[in-house]
C-alpha cells in the first residue's frame, strides 16, 4: 500500500477536521507557507495535475512586459497567497471527518454504533422473512436494477463524452481575434450549446421510459457533468480574456488600465459581502500599470504554481478533470503521492454494502407502507379520514427515510467521492463538514455538500452579483437549486407536482425566522428544529408525491 506524507499524522501540510467548528475561518485556509507548499505539491513534476510550466526557462532581457510579469508572478506565487480575480476554490490536502486519522476520531464510536444498529435491523428483517416466507430477504425491486442497464451504460458514456466538445470550442474562442473570442460571441455559443445539451439529455430517459433507479442515476450524473462542463468553459473563458488583456498591455497606449475586478475570497461569508468593496488608492500611471500586469499574470497561474494557462488545454487535462471529485475547475489541484489500494478496496466494498442496506430498508420499511396507504388515501370518504391516513403514513416513514438519507449521504460523499479521490490521488477529501450540527438550512446547504456549494457560490451567486443585489442573487441561487431538486424528485415519482421545489424555497423564510433576534443564539433549539424539519420534510414529500 502506497504511503503518502500527506496522510501522516505528524505532517504539517494536511488539514484535519476539527472536533469543534473553528471560530476563525482562516483555520480552513490553504497552507501556502514554505513548509505547507512542499507538503502539498512536492516537486512540480511529481504531484501537479498538469504539465510543467517551464519556470526554469530564463526570461530574455528584451522580453515583452507581459512575459516578464508572468515570470515574476510564477516566482512569487508559492511564497504568498494573493487575492485572485476569479472566485477561486482554495483546495488543500484535507481528511474526511470519518477518516481514522482526523480529529473527529472521538466521534467514531457513534459512527460504529450506527452500523451496529443497521446490522440489527438487517438481522431482524432476515429472521422475520425466514419465518413468513422461508427466504432470508425478498427483492421485489430486482428488475429495477437490471432493466435498461446496457442502454443506460451506453447513454451515460455518450453523455459524458459529449461534454468534451467544450475543449475544441474553447480552443476556437482562445485562438480567435475577431467575433468568436470568448468576450464576444464565444460566451453566447457556449451558453447555447450547454442549454441544448442539458435539454436533450434531461429528456432522454423520459423518452426511453427507463426505470426510476436508472433515471435518477443518469439525471444526477448528467447534472454533475453539466456543472463540470460549465465550470471548465467559463473559467477558461475568463482566463482567455485575461491573457488577451495582458498581452494587449505590452503596448498600452490604446488599452484601458482600469484595475482588475477581484471577487470575494471563498472564505468570505455571503452576508459579509458588500456591494462596493473596492477602495480608491491614488497611484501613478506607471505603478497602476505594473499592478494591473501583476494581477493579470497572477490569474493565469495555478495557486500551486505548477501550471500556466493555456498549457492546461489538453485532452489529458480534461479527462483528469472529469474523474476528479470536484465540480469547480482549477488549473491544478493538490495531490497525494499515490493511491492507497487497500483504502480504495474498503471504499468500493462500502459502496455496495450501502446499496444493499438501501434496498433492505426500502423493501422492508418503505414500500409496504406506501402500498398500504395508497388505496386507503384514494378511498378516504372525508377530509379528516384522509388527513389521518396521511399522518399515519408520514409517521411510519420517519425512521426509514432518516436511515435512507444517512445511507445516501455516506455512499455518495464518504465512499464514492472518496474512492474517486483515491483513484486520482486528489488530496482534498473535505466533501462535507459537520452538517449534523447545523442550526438552519443555509448552514446545512454550505456544509453537507461542499462540492455543489462551491459551484453555486462561484458560478451562480458570484456571477449574479454583477447585476443583482445580494438578496436577489441569493434567491437566484436557491431557485436554481430548487429546480434541480424538483427534477430529481420527478425522476423518482414520474410526476412533477412541485413538492420538492416548494420545500426548497420554503427554506429561505425559515432561515429568516431562525436568524431573527428571538431565535438567534439558541443553538440547541435551532438544531432540534433543523432535524425535525429535515425528517418530516423527507417523509411528507414522498408520501404526498405517491
């Protein structure tokens, strides 16, 4: 088994989840001091995600100012962390909360108890089935996992492959000096392509009449691929325009020397962002031009200093990005020294184990309840009788859906993403934070799904802030997320009734109430209310949809 210094308990280059939330958000900051960078990136050839930037090549004395600025930025990028222009995600080598080496190791007793409880549930179900049917378990949903499997695999391969069209398109934008450049028609062409792509693949499983399991898997995967494709295209489009402006400043007579716009840091909370964050500083024309060149050159180099745009525009780089467990594109990511094959085996085994437990939970505790309540709701003779049946159905679904939610969370964020992190040597394993301590839905949305939160913050919220105020940008972010959740609910129930959308949008007024002066600071009460609304919401949405 390969051993990495990043995973050594005594290494200073890895960040461990703390047993308590850090009061200072700087504690979660990427380590960019000399020692931390050596631990994170090692040599440029050893652990960078792209090709060498060629920083050992001497710069001629008569080189253009843009080349000198790029060389200067490349030399200093490892020595200091600067505020970059595009909303950059600060990746670092971090452990999962459930990793034995993390600072949450004292929490693992409850983690073990959770699995023991599930084992007791399975044993009880097996004994009951042996008594009633003579078989240990009944798998009435077997056909859901075998139908359409070959068509699903082929369609998924074609869907993922079609995202690679963004690479030649971007090379077209980057090489064009006319109307096809990114800042003109390029962004329009890319947006139209993405809308057509999304519309086609979202409708494909509905047209093919797949089972809900195949449709949910395909829809979740295509949404992830859509976010990856969007991040790749728009970040590289930004870099293309940045490089074009930097090159134009070699002859700055007819070029604007206005300061580059810098977005808020990823460590800044949404409510801390003001409308106008820039301060006017009196500078000479020469000093302003030098600072502008430095800012633009810095933007073209990865945070780890190993890759410079456009050296990343390769098929290998794009395929590597597709496999990485992240939705936000960067020129380079922190890597471990190698794959731990035993850890990969355990995570793969855990994926199948969680799927087995999901099937047992559904077969024994969810499907029978829904089968029993559906005719009773249809034959209810009064509103009161119908409400009583609905209340009984919801109460019987509370515990099974809580178990289902926790298993889905574990299989995706701890095991599937963890397995892909091992395969690709992706060092940042912080795919979730301690969302179970959340006091409101806004905090939960930040911490239970960090990859999606990074995407929405970077490509939806920050993009909306160009023209919209902070409250409207927040509404747009929630609206986009609610539409995606309703689409997934529609794939499960084959009905678009809007329950998932309404439940998502109701989170905003609930957050306002929980952050009011009457509720603010009541941590225990808010956490209890969060869990109650979580468990009730899942059961009510499923009972109402069926």
